[in-house]
């Protein structure tokens, strides 16, 4: 009886939760391909980058982590964009302005990279736990991924313009 209970428990888990990180990474890449968005792997090899062109020749990039986060049985990916950067740490007024913003989806955070550059980023954790093994454009989660990428881009561009004015941070 205990063995049957264990088999039942294992069969309830999603197939994604049982896959290796490499298999899940491949599945995420296929989902990103299914969105129809043009993307490439960053020079660091840690993210995919999707570049959006906005009016006045402005560009904004959304990044998607290649490596999944696996809290418990979930599989999530970080989708983020930079909205400000400087060699100097941001002042208190800027931090209060940006971190005081509330979004229903995602959050702003401060990051210092290996080149000692400070960046303010907007991040959303995308839940890809139930992504189909072979994602297609019409799949619910592929559509949600595309919508989420567009949302991160919109928040990023709006915030970039507010903080940096006409200067495009690209």
C-alpha cells in the first residue's frame, strides 16, 4: 500500500518538476522561440536578451535568465530590465522614488555588477512550472511569457524615460 501511495504521489508531480535543469532550459528556449520574439544569448551566457525599439530611436532590452530557479516544485525564470545605471551608488532620493513604486507584478531592485556599476532593475519572476514539453505559440503559458516580456519592457521604458529623460540608457 505504501508503494502505491508513493507511485501516486510521483505521478501527481508535473513532468517539468522532474526534469533536469538542462531539459528545463531547453524547454524555456523553445517557449521563447514560440513567442515569435527575436532574441539572442548575452555575451555572459547567463541570459537571453530581447531588444525593443521605441519612438525617437530609443531601445530597451528585456533579459530572461537561462538558468531556472527551482523553489520546491516550481520552475521560475527572472525577466528583468535596467532602468538606471551609474558608477556611483544612487542617492537616497532616487532610491525612495523608485523603491516606493508598487506594481502588481514584479519589483524594482538595486544591483552592483562585477565592473562596480550600479543598476536599478525591474524584475518579474515568471512561473514556467507547467510549460508544455514542446511549447507552441497558442499555448497559454507561451502567451503569458510573451505578455510578461512586453510588460517588463513597458515598465522599463516608462521608468527609463522618467529617470533619464531623453538619454536612452542603452
